[in-house]
């Protein structure tokens, strides 16, 4: 089993949460989508193409941690948004 599957799953889950925000507040969704691509594209590039000598694990770890922090912040925003509307 490929070890990168966890980062892929987290990225997909983060995008799903971003589109959940996008339904309620479009400008916040666009902002989070730009932030998401701002950190994932360089880290995926470094992980796949500049990961020689064990450096890929470093980029994997950074991507994993930053994505989890982003997911937690998105969950907090979604909770706060839906709590205000109900």
C-alpha cells in the first residue's frame, strides 16, 4: 500500500470542507482554496520531484501537519457558521 494515500485522503477531505464553506460564504471559500493550493502545490512538488535521500518524508510530514491544521480550522469555521444560521 502506498504511504502517500493518507495525504491524498486528507487533501480530498480538505477540499470537500472548503466547498462546504463555499456554499455559504463564497469569498471565504475562495480564500481557503487559494491558501490550500498555495501550500499543497509546492509541497507535493518537493515531495515527488525533490525527495531524494529521505527528504520526501520531510515534505510529507509538513504536508500532513499543515493539512490537518487547515482541516481543524475549517471544521471550526463550519461549526461557527452553521451555529449562527440555526
